[in-house]
C-alpha cells in the first residue's frame, strides 16, 4: 500500500447522515517545513486516485517535493477512502450515503489541521473534480488558503454537465446485472456502455478532427480507442463507487452550504486567495465561459486559458507535454508571487 489512512471515526455528513468509521486515504510527497508553511493540497478527480496526480509532481516542477509538502487526499467514493466498496454493512454498496464536495473538504481540513498541525496552505490545486474541491477549500477556509490554482474544473457543476452525468448513470445502471446496486458480479455491460458514452466527452471535436487518438494515443481505430482507453479505465472500477462519485460531482456547488446559503457570487467573492484559473479552451465539461464568470467575481484571480485541443484532458494525466508545460508554468508563476 503506497498511501496512508487517516481514521476520522463517525462523521456527520452535510445531509445529517452519520458515516461510520470514516477513512480518508492520502499520500504525501516531500517534507513539511519546521514552520509548517510549505504545504500544498492537491485533491483527486472523478474515478482517479493519488497516482493520477503524480504527473504534475516532481523535482524541478512547480509542485517540487524538494521544496513543498504536497498532500494528495483521495475523494470519498474512489475505492481508497471510504466508499461503497470498502464500507461495512449497513452502509456498503448502494446504501453508502450521499457525500458532497463540502463533506470531502471538511474532512480534508481535519486531516491537514489535526494530523499535520498546518494552519496555512501555500496552495490548493486540482483538476476536474479536484478543481471543484480546490474552489471549496478557498471558499470555506479563505483565511487558510493563500493561493488557488484550479484547472479544467469549476466552482459548481454546470447544468449541461449534470445532463451528461445523467447519461453515464443511465448507461451504467441499465445493465440488469447491476441489480439496483446489489450485484454479486460486476455489471460489465453497464460499465462498457458507460465507457462508450464517456468516450465522446473527454477529448474535443478538434482532437478527433486532427486524429490525435491515432497520432498521439496510438490507437488504430475508434473502436480500439474506446476499448483501449475508456473501457480499460472503467472496467476495473466498482460500479457503486462510480455512482457515488457521480452524485458528488453532480451536486457540487461552493455555495450549497450553510455558510453561503446558495449565493454563488457571494461565495466566489469570499475567495481571497491569489488565484490563477485555467480552463481548457476545448473542454466539454468545464468550458472557459464558466471560468470567466467565476474569475470576474473573485477579487484576486486571473484567467489563463489552456490553448489546447485535448479537451478535458488538457489537464489530465500529463499526456500532452505542451499542456503540462503551460499548467506548470502558471503554477510556478503563482507560487513565486
């Protein structure tokens, strides 16, 4: 096991449900300074874990473990932190309670403050659902977050993205083997169907027009791309875990909590961290227009659009070096301020 577990005990979630024996999986990179002033939080994204963030961590990069103490907490529902697949009855499988991004970040706050005694964060950074968590960090704990760098993500789930999530949920649960979440064997047909729906969303139209699935990802056909990239990603995962994370994603909103009571612009205005917001120019989930609105309401933010045709994957897994260089440079510039 290349990660640690922070046991939080029984925790009360935003909806009032008690999640028993809550566990937060995390990995750290680098060493915490004596002054505890070099910490960075880098949350994970949908269906990912801490290893999927490592492409942006390394010597000479903005997230340099020789200089910073980087904490990567795993999203609840991802199979490492408390999830439908690893929680004991009666909260296992389809009975796992609905968890919000607000819940995730409050638990991450406990990890950061209780486990490590950290009072200030040099940076919170994240991609996709990790970006959503980073926005929540900056809105919920503005006194603590000095810098913010969300990329390929947003402060709330857009209505268009909610429709997309309904599509992948329907594809997964249409498999009779899913059995309302009480499956004995994985709903393979549903997972394959979900992968096929997802396959048209991760990359942009221009990506396919330029045939980068063939030229850069080395797939010989569209079918090979779907099976070799998307099915390969989703088939090993637990269906109930995916559904739990879908719910978290679909209900993400930095203002949907007692602190802001649904006032989205007020929540954005409360983010005092110096921020660089990096949408991908061709992202189908998190388009630049959403980021433009967010930055306009944040007092210390600037917009840096990633000039990429890799769609959402401009910020995913470091597959396109030009995108990696752009993101890394922007974060370096932010950290140098």
